[in-house]
């Protein structure tokens, strides 16, 4: 598809009524034109079958939907693993909202084909945002790279081969920014639904900061995949403010 064809399809599917929703639930994002996610996914699959590299390199990122398209294209593109990871490495620093972040992570299914190589690539972001300069502890730019780690691990690595390693990494994601902490809490709660005994150790040993600890429990309690008996027990593990 040409860039003009892509822009035209976006314009044809734009709904101004969708804008207030994006504005409300995706703070700090680029301006939006109101294209729904299923439309973006469908368009991204078409782009991924063509010259996806030119699209990722050259298509302007004027709107939220433009960047979300790139996130989905990275997930759908078929190429050798090193090429995909090179483009992913260029893309991650540009993320500035949770929607684009999670669109990238959840669609990045090449992680399941090459789990060890993607794991190795992902680990470079575990310490993202930790400053060597003593004037501040954390660089704000680390918020989304660390969320990339949390959501990618949650989406593709909560399986018998990797869950123990995932549970070792999640407590290391300690950036104080809201969307990092929420991403970790979401991942911990999802891990509990699949591997409750192993995940409970994080809570019993207070391996998470208090806010993330309590938010993780809140999400476990809200989950339909956690038993009522476990929910009673988990309420007793909440930390007092």
C-alpha cells in the first residue's frame, strides 16, 4: 500500500465520536482521528505484507493511530528475527502512551517463535530509566521501556518454560512512573492466575514496592480466574498505607 492509500483508509474510518474516548483513556498520547483498534489491526496486516520497512522508517507519526499502526505492523511483519528486532529497538523509545505500548507488546508474537532471542533483547530494558547521575534516581524516559518488559513477559512468557524467570524479572522493574507500576501489577496478577503458588512468593516476601504490591492484589481480586477462597486470602496480604 502507498502512504496515500494508508492515509485515505484511515480517514475513511475516522469517527469523531471516538476521539473523546481516546482522549480520556490514553493520556499523553498524540492527537487522534478516531479510528477503532480492529480497523487498525486489519490495516496493519495489509501493510505488513508489503514494504513494511519503508512504512516503519518513513510514515509520519502525526496521530495516535499512526503510531499504533506501526506497533501492530511490527507484530505482523514476517522477516528474520534480527531485522524485526532492529526495527523494534528503534520503535521502543518513541512510545509515549500505554495503548501503543500494549499494542506493540501483545502483537509481538515473534517472541513465541524465538523466545530466547527476544528474551535476550528484552532484558536491555529492565534497567531503563535508572540514572547514573546522582541528581535524580530515575529518568522519566524509562517509564514505557520498562512497561514493554512487563507486558511482553505477561503476553508471551507466562508458560511452563519461562514463568519462573518472569517472576524473577518483574520485581526488578522498579521505575516509579504510573504506567510502569500498572504494567507490573497487571503482569503479576496474570501470573498469579496461572501460577498462584510461585507468584504468591512475591507477595509473601514483599518483593514489590507497596503500591504495586497492593495494586497486584486488587487486580487478582478483580479477576474471574482467581477462586473466591484465594481472594479472601489475598485481601489479608494487602499492606497498610
